[in-house]
C-alpha cells in the first residue's frame, strides 16, 4: 500500500445516514404505497438528475405535471429534504475528528444536489474539518463518472495514489480505483478504523 497523504470521504451513508423514506413515512399507511411512490413518482434516477446539476424547481415542476395528485409531496422532497438525513453514521464523526486532530488533510466528494446541499451544509459542522468538498450538483458532474474524480484531484492537489477515497457505493469505489486512487468500500466505521490504523493514519 502506497503512503496516504490525504483522506477523501463520501458524505451520504458514510458520514451521515440518508433514508429517503423518512419525509414521507407518515403520509402513507400502506408501506407498499410508499414503495410505489418512491419507485415511480420520485425514483432514484430522478433524484440523480438533481445530483448531476438540474435545479430542484425545474425537477419539481416537471414531475408534478406528470403526477399532479402528488404535487405537494413532490415539492416536499426538496422542501423537507433534511428530514431524510436523520443523523451521523455511528462512529464516523469520531474518525473524522481523530484524523483532523492528527493533521491528516481531509476532503470530500459527494453526490448531492446544489439546492439540497445549500440547506444541509449548515446543519453539519463536522464538515468544517474538510479543506475542500466537491459537490456533484454544483459542478454538474456526478460519481461514478470519471470527470468528478479528475476535477477533485486537480482541486485537492494530491496524486491519486496518495489519496484514500471512502464511499459506501461499490461502483464509486471501482471508478476511483480505475483512476489510480486507493479506495475503501465503506460498510462500517469499525472496519474503516481498522484500515486507517493499518495505514498508520490513526493510532
């Protein structure tokens, strides 16, 4: 393993939990109806368009025209987005704080819409530990596309092999490795801590 100069985190389901069911769970008595709403009315592919840079207002108007009976809930997806982020992933903030205390340069690359990022960012002061954060919706580039990693490499100023990238999405991890980054497929803070210690990034 090459020496690591910087650690690069994903945000959703690595640093904070994300569950897109939460803003709507009280609107549907039948779980199957909620599943239908999430899969058909506001599918992940639609959410992904926001991550890639399309404005929330444009997406809401377009989807509301297709599903007028659900226009209010479609609007709520963005208006109440922070409800889908119920808190930190257990153990992850402590790892960030420990790395920061040791002077390890910290960065992030996150698939996050520009609108929802603007509303979420002030609620999570742990991100103040990061020297730079590349946000897909702002850059109109999303993981696992190679371009967002190349942009991040240029911004962060470290060679790809000198950065450890951490993401819960295996396709995102594979894409980073294809570009020469070292990468950890995140499943728990406990296993991440073990790798960080193995790499002498933590005591």
